[in-house]
C-alpha cells in the first residue's frame, strides 16, 4: 500500500524533531565541556596566584601586556 502524502509529511516532521533534539543535545555537551575547561583554567589561575606574593595572575598578565 503506498504511503499517503500526509504520512510522508508526518514522517518528515518526526525526523526533523529527532534531528533538532540531537542538535540540542550536542550543544549541551559542548557547553558542559567548555564550562569544565573554563573552571580548570580558573583553578589553575588561583593556584598560580596563591604562589605569587601580592599579585594575581590577571594583574601579572596585564603588567606583561603593558611592557610589550
């Protein structure tokens, strides 16, 4: 029995919805990975800052940029 036009349209709509869900899930995964990397950099910055006397990593970077 041939598929009706309505059934074809319904199938396409369902496929588009599935693709949309997959894209959203991929974006969420990318966001989680990015946030994790940012947190790791922040922790590293805090660790370095704690070893330096009276200067934070950000202040040091700014001073280095001003020298250039």
